[in-house]
């Protein structure tokens, strides 16, 4: 009863008493039955959707706003909720105008601006039968004056609190039901002695005469007039009648006060909907058989004249029902606005917030202002289409919410109301949209534009809120389906995207409150084309997982916040492991799903290892590179990260690629991605091909140019010849600016090797390094040093002023100590300010073909 009574009281209102007989006269019995069935189907299907959502868990205050917001997200919830609030506020003015119009019709002497209108009417049944009639009608100024006064009085009652209104509501409903009983009794005993000539009583001939429609022009007050400004048709009747079936949300609006929402809302809402729809269908046939068409169109209070025993019962019933409905609107609308404000999604609504148990006085004043503004319009027929649009938006939202939840069928979707299906919700949403466009495409476009504007405003200015809405579930299921469709097969080069796994703090000192090097985040954005793609930022905490689990969660939140601050599209992960090597080995094996696993490992070069005397870095660095090679991951090592340009630091010069080994085109692709960024768009690409002296340089250059042309890449190709190690041994030594670094590296390696041998002699064991046996071929060590020396010298000769240098990453030689490899790498990057050391993996990431 806590749902059925409010719904019945809101549905049975002013439209039935003073417009329904007119609708039957204008549309005829046949189209009026279609009209009632059409609108009733809309509300019934919406009631089914509402029942399903309402029985899927406990409800708080806010009614349909709460249901839609929790199903479709805060943006949709707030946009539709505010439109529904406007609909309720405007509906209050409709009820006030209905009460005032009825009062002025019942007591003509109360009008200050009473006026008579002379009308010219014509019937389509007899085209040449033109009649002139003088009809007394309430003045719009009287409607405005009395309407403002009544609205202000109602506001004083609303300020008294919801308890007073709840006590008055049942008292108001009894006269309404009694007046309906009197109308039906009067219809069966009509015509009485004092009845108008147009009231024929229930006759089959009258039913036949009124079966077809008779659409014509009317005045603003609905009186037929050949020169009237309004022409009525079925679409217009839908807009006028639909508010008579609204009110099905009255029960859900009181969700916070109901004892058992999951039982009351479905039964109460659907019972009220079926009861009123049945009443309307019976009334169409009853009124269509009771009076002539002219009487139906001109007698605005035919229900009062028909009622038994006296018309005063209907006047009292109309006034009480409309004032009661107005009270419900002026009570429910502020609470809806306060519920939206209390969710703290829109900061601009902060003035409407109320504490639990308090009355929303400021929201009530704002609602009264809207209501009075609509009352000043003074035309009931102009107000009702506006209300219809706002209510239909809300009904569409409820149907779409249920459709989405039903279709996704998430584990949390377990409504107790079983009589629902996604197809019914979809049909309900479509019917709502059809009704909107039938009424007025202009009103529909304006209302949808208003809702869209609110949606985008909430998206931009609103605070984020995760309510477990259906869109998030849809995204999740879509991601799962896409992941399954991708399978585990290799992605075609045309569809390949870099998914970098970014090592945030492997080495180097950063402030404790900075979880990632700022320039590393900038570099991650440089690896995406127009922002597309995803990055995974991770760090490793050394220690025991049981002891540091909470620290890892805190660090993950900090890293995630920092990623958002740097505007990087990515996720954060923190791993706790005994050592950095163990942690990375676990990450590189398990991170990601299917084809969405990271394919590039990004980290900074450990430039500080010698300066800080961090002896553990070489073994960790080599271990990470070897793990990447085994896991078939590409590697990008950034040297000179501190000098990497920011987002708005424009670079000039060249991007130089020293393309030594085939890497599937990764180095070429990364260089092209750099050119898409504002900071590098003024640069040009140079590709350096390193070859031995006896290689056909021109032929090699032509081949590389053709290859780049087929790849649609603009680049200058330069072939550089270099002596092989054997040729170097046969020739005289040459001076080079990197020779000092070369001799220093030789000396350090010799000292380290001598210490290894001394330790092996003392312990009587073979040569050991990094916990494993090694075999050192000193001539091979010199060969590696010479190769890196020559490459470094070439880079310094040709690319000293370049914006960035790309060079292939040499794999760590087997059975060489990690310390030796770090010496090779240090010699390679010596004096080069900004370098990307790249290693591809066993697949192509670019293709020649369209």
C-alpha cells in the first residue's frame, strides 16, 4: 500500500477529470483506445524493468535516479535524474493549474478577469454545417494569479515536513475514489432531467457516431475554433494524455521509507498501472457512448455534470486530487535534487545537500521557483508535453538500465522479480523513444540535448564515482570477448601495438614521494601513436611479501596517482620479491593475458653503477636482459634519461638509427612514433648501415632505400664501412677520441680478471663470476671492446649533435662475467648524451604490404 496508494494518487489526476472526455471527442473511441493501450504499454513495460532493478538489492533515497545511476553510472544517473527533477517540478505546476481551472469553472464569480470567447466550429462529418457559439472560459490572468498564491501556500505545507503530507495523502485519496464511483453511477443513470442536450446516455448509436476521430483546430484553451492556433492530431493527443499515465515512480521515490522495497515496488507499481489502464480503457467506451462529440469537445467538466448525485462532488474530488498530487511533486522533487547533491558528483549542487533526517529547504525553494515560473505560463496544454519529455527520458533510462543489466547478466545481477527479459526492456525503451518523437521532434531534440549537455558537464566537472554500473560491466565483458577473439596467435604486423612494461625505479636516486622518473613517463607517451595503447608501470620492492604487502599496496596507489598526473594511459603494478632479479623474472613470465602481454621492456641505463660503486648492478642488468631474450620480449634502454625532452620542448636536427642487426623493424617503428610527437616533429631520420670494408656499399644502400620506401618511411640512408677485428689486428693502431675510454676499460677488465684468477687459485675452483662458472677468452674480450670502440667513435663522428641516437643492443656474450658486459656497454654509450639502445624480438612489427 505504501507504493500502490501514491502511484494511484499520482496517476489519477487532472487529465482524467477535465481532459479525458475532450480526448475521446477529438480522437474518437477507436483511436482513444489505441492511445490508452499505447501509453499503458509504455508504463507497464517500464514498471517491469523498474521491478527487476528494484529487487536486485536494497535501495536508498533518490528513486529512479538511484536506480539509473547505479545501473548506468553517475554521468547518466545525474543527467536523467536532473531531467526527472525538472519533470516533477513542472508537473507540480500542471496540478496547480488544474486545481485552479476547476475552481474557476465551479465558482465563476471568483474570477477577476472572467471572459467569454466566440468560436466558429465545423464538423468533418457535415462539412458545410458551420455554427457560432459563445463560450465562457477562465482567463489566463486568473489562472496565473490563483496559481501563484496556491503554489506559495503549498510550499508552506511542504516546509512543515513529510510527516504532515503522509497523514494528509490517504485522506485526499478517499474523495478521489468516491468521485470516480459517482462518475460511473452517473453514466449509467444519465441523462438526468437537468442534463445538457448533448448527454444522450449510454447508447449504441452514440458509440458509433463517436468511433472515428474528428481532429480540428482549437483555441489555446482547447475549444474548437476554425481560426484556432492549434491543430490537433494523434501525435498531439499522445503528448496531452501521457501525463495521465505517469506517476509509476511515486512508489520508488519513497524507497527510503518502505519497509520491504523488493516486495512492495513490483506489486504496488504494476498493480497501480494495470488498475488505471483498465479504468481508462473502460472510460473511453463509457464516455464515447454517453455524449455527442460536440458535448465532449466543448463541455470541459462533463465528468462533473454526469456525476451522481451532484457536480460538487467532482469539483471537490478534482481540487483535492490535484492539490494532493501537487504536494507530492513539491515534496518528491526537492528530495530527488537533495539525493543527487548528497552523492557529491556535481560540486555546483553543494548548496542543496542535506544531512540525514533534515528537510531539504533550499531545494524546496528552488522547486517552488520552477513551479511558479511554469504557473505564470498559465496554459495546461503547453505544459504537459514538456512534462511528458522529462518523464519519458526517465522511463527510457530505467528500461535501458534493465536491458543492459539483463543482457550482460553479471554475477551480481540476481533480481527477485523473475518476470522480466531484456527484450521487454528493449521494447519499453523503443516505445518511449517513439512516443517522444510522436509528440514533438522539436521537444525531443531539446530534451535530449539538455540531457546530453548535463551528461558532458558531469563528465568534465563532476567527481569520479564508481558505483559498479552496467557500463563498467559491459566494458569488462567486451574486453574479455575481445581477448578471447584475439586468441594466443601472433598479432599481424599491421595490428601490432607497443605495450611497454616500464621499469620505474630499477636504479638511480629519486625523492621518496616520486614513484617514477618523470622523464620515463614522458618517454612512455612517445611510444604511442595519438595516445593509443597501454603502458604498464611497475616497481619491485626487495623483501618478504608477508611483511611488505601493505607497503606494496600503498606504493601501487601512489604510482597509479602519479601516472594519472602525468596523463599516461596505463596501469600500475608493485611486486614484492627477495631480489630485483627474482621479481623481474616473475613479472616477465606472468604479466598480461593472451596477446595483451607486454611486448617491450623499457628501463633507464644504469649510468650510476660505477660512480656509486654499486657492484650488484651488472649482474642484475645482465640477468634482466637475458630474461627478456628468453621470454622473447623487445628491450628499449634509455641512456641520458635526465636530458630527455619534455612534452613541449621542441627538438631539431636528426634522429639517427645505427641499424646493425635485423630487429623486425622495431627501431624503425619507434623512430616513426617519435616523429608523431610535437617535440620531435621537426626532426629528420637518418639510417646508418654498418658494414665491413669489403661490402658493396652502394648496393647495400640501394637495398635499404628500397626497403624503407616500401615501408612508407622517409629517411636518409648512409652506409659506413668499418674494419673487422682481423683487419684491425693486421694494421697499425689508429688514434681515436675514444681510445682513452677503450684503454681504461681494458685496464679495469684486466684487474678484475686477475682478481678472479687469484680467488680461483686460493679456493681451488674454476673461474667463477656472479655465482656461476665462466670461461674467459681474452682475445674475444678485446674483440668486443674494439667493436664497441669503433661503433662509439662512429656515433660521435656523425651524430654528436643529433636529437636522439638509436643503436642495436648487443646481447650479453655467453660465459662472460656481467662486469665485462657493463664495460662493453659503458664504452658504447661513452660521451653520447641521449641514446636509445634497442633490441627487437623474433617477429616483424612492420610490414611492406597494404
